[in-house]
C-alpha cells in the first residue's frame, strides 16, 4: 500500500500556478484525490508516482506532435490554468472535456526530458490514456509533460516503412480493449481475429462488441458465430439505436474501467461512445453518405463517462500491423492446443503424419476457414518479424504475458 510508504513526491496539483511557487513536497503521500479516481487513478498508480520524479499526475486525452491535451484535478476548480484561449486557437477540444467539475483541461508541451526520451524510443511518445507527470514550464504553455508513467497495458501497432520499423501506441492503460465490428452489412470474422490479436497483445481484457444488433434478423446466431472465433474473449451484441446490450459495458465503466474501441471505419465506434456517454461528444458518419471507407474520426481521444470510467475512441483501422506471435496463440487457442498433440513438435500441419490439427479438420471439429486465417496471420508475422525491431517485441512485458495466460486459464466465456 502506498500509504505505508513515505514519499518525497506530491501527488496532488499544487495550489499555485506559478512555476516558482511549487509547494514543498509533503513527508507522506496524500490519498488519491477524488477527481483522479474518476480518471481511473488507483493505489498501483499511486505507487508508480512514488517511484517517479516529482510532478503533477495527469491523464492524456489526446496527443499531438510535441504536446498533449491532458486532464488534471483542479482543487478548487479553476486553480490550474485551463488555457482556454489557446485551446480554441488550436482547433477546439471534445466538448465533454472542458473544465469538468474538479477536473481541468490543460494543454501541455513536451518537456526536454520527454523530447530526449522520444528521440531514443518512439514508443515513449505520450498516447491517449497515458498517465503523465506535469512540471511547470516557462514556455508557451504553463505546464510540460515530463514523464510518462510505465503503461499497464498498451495497444501497439507495428509500423514498417522503408526498412525501418517502429511501433505506435494506439491506446494506453485500457482495462478493456473492445474489438468493435458491425453486425451489418456483414461480420468479417478474419478482421475480428486480426483485431483480437492486437487486443490480446495489449495486456488488457479482450472483448468483441458487435454493433448494429438492431439490423440482422438473428443477432444471437451471429454473436454465437463470432464467439466461436473469439475463445477467451467476452462477446456482446449492442445497438446504439435501441440501447440494447449496453449493460455489460456500462457495468465495467461504472467500476471505473477504461474501455478502448478498435475497429474498422464505419463499425460504429463513435456512435457507441456517444451512447455510453449520453451525448454527441464525437461526430459519427451521417446516415446518407456515399463516402464508403471514409474515416469520420481522425484522432484518438479519451472521453469520460458521467457515471464513471472512460472510453477511448480511435479512428478506423485500415492496416493493422501485428506486433507479436504470442497473441496469435491466444486468438487461435484451440489450434495451439491441438498443435501440442501433433506427433512432431515442429509440425507445420500440412502433410505430416500424426498431425492433430489436420485430424481435427478431417473430422470437422476445426473449420478450414479458421486454419486458413491462422496461416495467413502467421505468414504475415513471419514476414514482418525480420523487419520489426526487437524493442517493439520487447514492449510486451513479462507481466502482460502472465496476464494473458491468466485469462486463458480462466476464460470469461466457457
Ligand atoms: N442501425 C444502427 N446503425 C448504427 C449503429 N451504430 C452505428 N450505426 C451507424 O453506423 C455508421 C457509422 O458509425 P460511426 O460511429 O461513425 O463509425 P466509426 O466506427 O466511428 O467510424 P470511423 O470514425 O470512421 O472509424 C453511422 O451511420 C451510424 O449511424 C447501431 O447500433 N444501429
Ligand atoms: Mg468514429
Ligand atoms: Zn500438426
């Protein structure tokens, strides 16, 4: 427990806005402020804070080149500079994230320490959902992001371009990564599998949220079909139109969780966000549009839900670079299990005698589509493995792997 450990760091924002007037750090840490709890702060973050250099904890709402929009507790409200004029000049912020009760919106530039960290490692770029520490700054913005606290989970997209490779964090510190897929016009099972690989490798709880459940004639049958390709993941069917099926998400959010939404453009991510938040905080695609494949959402943004928790909306994913092979074993857990029963430990499941995978195809217990999908993603990973840098693969910490294994042992769905 953090309260048992003396800390030289001050966990709450200072009363004074002036850089020179930071109060001396208290001898013992204060309990987390209520506004921070609303943002998802907990004892473990308090511990991380104690181990970090001094600074004011804040959560990244939106991240841009060289600066971030962050939420900080303001106690009393208005004490921190909200930078409203500059915010307007910079193109505005999501309307739900203005000064909000005891939370204040701050635009913060990167501190020189962060600039150096990013130069050494692209994954150090602050991402939506990150917990950061702010320090007062004499620059254009009164606060600077000095430190990104170690991420609990991260959705990392591998990016390979012209021989060089680096990862991009799409969502940080999500408790649930929801693969969002529309039930209409049709469900793309291969896309769900691919996105699930990303969700599993994040270290967060993987969910599949099937949207537009008001459209198909038999949504339950469709959901069951998806559940078959998503072992260990929670599968829910929702309709933003009727509000049906939102309870599991509402329950998880109500407990303070951060839910990140990943999916193709048009899947209904922003519509779902609006339904959960209870307002039009994010623009959704107009019903009558010919812009097929056009992206409506262009930024990754964290939105607070009034009854608790936060939703991280993302733009539709066109290409999804996979970052780790272990995640494929999670997505295709039944193939992984079968492969352990093959006669040869290096069986490629093509022509080998005693192949348990081929036997399962033969007797119909494993659908051919499933094996094809697995092979396709595996080929892609192998092709990429030579090019993607070791650091990116190392981004999957042992702790994340252990967490994934725990989910496998105790799947959310029987
Ligand atoms: N009938 C029905 N339509 C829905 C539902 N959810 C979303 N839609 C429609 O699907 C279309 C796309 O929704 P968006 O929320 O903009 O999709 P998105 O995933 O945010 O797309 P990008 O921002 O481009 O990534 C819109 O026309 C929505 O009205 C639903 O539950 N039922
Ligand atoms: Mg959107
Ligand atoms: Zn085999």
